[in-house]
């Protein structure tokens, strides 16, 4: 190679500085933006989350308020009416209670009428769908985080240690995989319901937390397998060996070097696990084994809709709207998950 | 021992181990409840309760009960039902299983008959309108819970246009709607898997060879591509059967079908522990057996894969 002048080298250097490499995340963003369905889904979910979070602040009827005079009213356009009180809310948490107070000072006694109709006890369906969404989304999120925590640590440890530890840990996962958990969970929920008071007094576990834990503990298996595979392939990369040579502790290698590198695949599985967990919650609540009244979730609403089907009166709103809410959310979550997967790992496209 | 028998033997041992774990966990969960299964009988005199406890053998020490129940299960006897008097769990299962089985088998057929053509069409018309539409439907089918699909279909085809009977157990027409609702999500999965598998195969050299020697497109697809493209579907059948069993819990409740799923959910709600445990064990064994069957089919279809226990 011929020797280059100082100027030429400097020019090359400044040129190289101008060219920016595309990071994994930037590439992914670019690909994600091209995916129309995933983008729409993302916006829908963001809006839905905001709406659910701020539901207590907005002028909707109290979700558990029974008005026998308004049984099974078809949807009608009665936008604004008067008359609700804080006593009509049940079991408000600290935050929701404050939000309801704020609502009273913002909107006074005004509330939105039952524009989506009412149910068998005259409760406003719109408000029940929104409050139910709070529960369903929360279950989906928290239970998925539980499964994430268990699955990622289990998979990372198993993959990192390798050898007989890995073998044993994965054998355990195999055995657990072959157990049809849903049946065991139904069984478990029955037994736990029986001991509710005992558990609450002795361990301070309330029904919801128990529910989160049970669902989360079922859905970690796939996550553990995926993370283990990824860690196994990362373990022998040079940068990990370099860290080992420099004397980094096991914990530090896991946290600093391995976890960030499995993050993308974890995010993808996270978004795909949330709808599955929500589906499971709806399934259990539908059977009467999940969320219990007066709490409301989309599963409970769907069950109520089916129970109300009869050939004499067609309460279509009661079947359709909860189904649509659950359906749209789950479809959006699936599209988002697929879109993220295609964006973060284009090799997996069309799988 | 020939390798095939050894494989079967090994898997059988694994199944026994799994069943034993399930049995032990559910047994001790059941017995962990204070007061026992008859605590909810209102105002039962102590003598009556003592007699009941004696009849069902729960007055003995815990470990003895565990062993006795275990031995009984090994003999294929699930014991008497706690809540349905005069019925043994075996009788309830014998009555419910055929109904659930016919529902499940029909659902599986529907899943395959809808899913396979949709997947093949999607792969052939990749990226075109047909493909996009079918895959959109498939995503919706995977995402929507079967009870939402069921409630909307009931609204249309039972109430508005009464084509199908509303529910219950009777002729074939009673089965169509529930089986469709049960099979729809799996049709969606099958469609996706078929499409992926076909796309992979259609890019292979031997397909190009088949086209180059002038075979018609339908022959290329049906004769050459389909066999390889179906492999992912075959390996999905195991989980699909497990999922159909689960889904039938809800579907049987909606359509008032007195099958095993209904009995199981009822037993869980009524705290009929022996029946619940019998169902859990039966479901586990069924899923295990189906997975084994699928694994064997897989090796027959794809000789590159060996049988491993």
C-alpha cells in the first residue's frame, strides 16, 4: 500500500466520522415504522392504557352501581346526566380514591349516560368495560412481569452454568412442559379460594396478588427456554471471555453482558405473552375461577353476556361490546408482538 | 431391546413420573384444606360427618390415605365421587369422555380442513391480497378467545337466523357450532404454520428441479412440496390436542354439553376432589399419549429425525 499524506488521512478520518453505523435499535425502528398494522396497534394500545389509567378521573358511572329501574337498556344517546356519589364506588384503592375526588371537583355530579346500554342489574356497560379493562390489562402486565422475572433468571442461570446444571434445569422444564397446567391451575384456584381468609390473614396476600402469582408462575417456561438458548450461544463470544479473564463476577457478567444482549428477544416474547396471559385471565374469570365480583374484568363481562343470551330478548350490546373490547385489544397486542419480532429479528419473519 | 421399544419404554416411564408428580401435588393440595371436603355440609350431625369421613376413608392417617389412593389409581380406580352420590369417578368419566372426544375430534378436523388450504393458498400467493387477508384472519383467530367467537356465532346462527340448535347433546347438528368455535383458533395456527413450512420448502432446489422438468404447478405443490411443508403442522398437533382439551372446558359450558370439561369445571366449583383429580390425571395422560403419538408420526414422515427418549 502506498504511503498516504497527512491531509489524505485526515480527510478519511473526518469522512468516517460522518458515517454513522446503524445500531440494532435504529434498524428495528426503521423496519417497525414500515409495518402499518403494528403501528396502528401500538397507538391503539397506548390510547387504551391511558384511558384505563385515567378512568376514575373521567365522568363515567360507578361500575358496580345497581339500578334495577334501568335493567337491560339498549344503547341510547343520553350523553350527559346528573347523579352519582362516591359511596357508589366499591373497594377503591388509594390512587383511584384520590382520582375520584378530583373527578368530583372537575365535573361535579355530571356523568356520561349508558351510551353502550346497561346489563342485568342496570349497571352502565361502558363504565364496566373501562373498569374491567383496568383489571384485565393490569393482570396481563403484572403476571407477564412475574413470568419474565422467573423465566429470564432461570434461563440465564441455566445457560450460563451449562453442563449438568443446565441439563438438570432443562429436564425440569421439560417435565413441567408436559403437565397440562391449566387443569392444575383450575384445581389450585379452587383450593386457594377455599383458604382465602387464612392466606390473607397470615401472609397478607390478597386475591389479586395470588392470581398474578399463579398465572405468572405458569407462563415462564417458554421464556426460560428462549433465554437459555440465547445465553448459551452468547457465552462463548469473545467479549464474555474477556470479561471473565478480567475477573468479573458471575453476577456482573450476567447483568452487564448477557442480559442486555438477550433483551430484544425478551421484549418480543414479552409482547406475545401479554395477550396469552390476558386470554388466560379471561378464560378463568369466564369459568368463575378468576377475578371475583364486585371486581370486574373482561372475562366476567363476556361470561355475563353469554348468560344473558336467550331467544326472547336479544341483548346484543351485552354480548358484542365486551367481546369487541377484548378482541380488539388481543388482536392489537398480537400484531404489535409480530411487528416487533419482524423488526428486531428479521430472520424470523414469516415464522 | 430394539431402539423403538426402548424409546416407548422410556417415554412410558416419563409419563408415569409426570402423573405421579401431578397426583402427589393435587393430593396434598386437596388435603391441605382445613375442615376437609365435608366441612360445608350444613348442620351435619357429628355422627353423620364421621360416617361420611369413614365411608370415603379420610379418617385415616394422611400417609396411609396417600398410599391407598395411589394403589387404587394404579388399579385404574379413581374412587367414588364426593359430591355426585351413587356415582364413581370412573362412571362419570365413562359417560363424559365419549362426548368430549367426539367434539374434540370434529374440532381437530375442522382446524385441519380450514387451516391447511388457507396456509397453502397463502404461501402460493405470498404478499398478495389473498395472503394478507388470510393471515389477518389467522392473527385474529389466534387472538380472539373462543367464547367471544362462540357468543357472536350464537347471536347470528341461533338467535337471529336459527340454523343450529342452541345447545345440549343430540345429533350431529348439535356438534357443528361448538366444534367450529373450538377448532377456529387452531385452524389459525395451522394456517400460519403451513404457510411458513410451504414457503421454506418452495425455496428449495428440488422444487426448482420439479418445475424445470415441466411439472404442473399443482403437481409441484401437492406431490412435492406438501409433504415437507406439513412437518411443522405435525409437530404442532400435540399442543393443539392439549389446547382443544382445554378449550372444551369453556365451549362445553357455553353449549351445555355434558362432557368431561363440564364435569371438571363443576367438580372444581363444587369441590368434588376425587372427580377433579381424576380429570386432571386423565387429561395429563391424554396429552402425554397424544404427544408420543405425534412424535412417532414425525419420525415416520421425516426420517432425518431420530427417536430420542
